[in-house]
C-alpha cells in the first residue's frame, strides 16, 4: 500500500516539474562547450596576445630607420653657400698672393730702372775718363819732381824800376800746374760716377774671367800662373752688380 502511494506521489511531482520546464523560456545564447569545459581560456588568449606585442616592441629593429621628414631645402641652400664661400676664399687668397708678387716685382724693376738709367751715359763718359788718364800718364814722374829754374828777368827801364806784375813762370811750373788740373778733373769725374754706383776695378793678378775681362793679347811669362792677368790696358767699370765695361787686359799664356 505504501509503495503504490509513493509511486503516485513521484509521478505527480515529475509531471509538475516537466510542466514548469516547458513553461520557462530558453536562453538566447548558450555557453560554448569549450567555455564550459575551460572557463579561463579567454583570459589566457588575451594575455598571450599582449605579451607577444610587448616582445615585438622589445626586439631590436635591424632595418635602417627611414627619415621621418624629407630634407629641408634651406639646409641644401646653406651647404651650397658654404661651398661657394670656401671657393671664393681660396680664389681671394691666390689673387692676394699674385698682387703681392706683382708689387715686389714692380718695386724691384723700379729700383733697377733708377740704378741703371745712366748706363749708356756712363759708358760714353768713360771715354773721357780714359783720355784724362792717358794725359796724366804722358807726363813722367821725374819731370814733375825736377827743380824749377828761374827765368831770365828782362832789363827794367829806368822810368819803371818796380812793377806790380808777377814774375814769369818756367815751363816746368806750367807743366806741373797743368798736370794738377787734369788730375783734379779726373778725380772729380770719378767721384761723380761713384754717386751713381759706377766704380772702376783693376784685375791685375786675378784669374781671367771672360765675363769681366777682355783679353787683348797673350804672352808667356816665366814664373806666372797661366790664365792670370799680367797687365791692364784699360780698367773695367761696374755699375752696382753689373759689368758696365770689361777690363782690357793681357793674359799669361800657357807654354806647356
């Protein structure tokens, strides 16, 4: 009796439960089976994605970085102007050096023109000096050192016993005075040439130099070194460091 009663109660309860489940609405979305089996899977996938992105950020980038901005045109212009300044500075320095060299050359040429302006005039004037030298050599030294003899005095008239006229000179005295005048003229002329750097030179005893000497003859002289100057017919002249006239000389001949 009791078992039958229990069955009836169980059937009535199950019928009431089934009616309630049919009456309740179904949910719109059901959880996925995988979600139900592993509810923490979504969080792990999100976490792994963020970790992968951070790892990519930390890895060094081997590719060359591209310029973020294109080159500025003002920078290119500035570089071009700097190159132009360097070029113009170099040219200016070259021009300045050329100008300084031109100034030095002009000053040197001006000085040479001033120093050697009288070259032709001095060359012509040397002939006069040679003539004066020959005139002085024509009078021997003993003739100048000879004692003067007083000239015979003319007979004085009775009316004029004393006169103011000087006594007459002898020929020797006139010769001495002439020689002295010629010597003074030559000395004064040479002093004038010295002012313009014209100086004579006598190469007697020196080695023959064809640039400074003009050989007139050769003679064998025993005891003399061949090629040396044994006699100077006309002295040479220099104007500063240039030969104005070569000395006319005789040279010792080599007899070997």
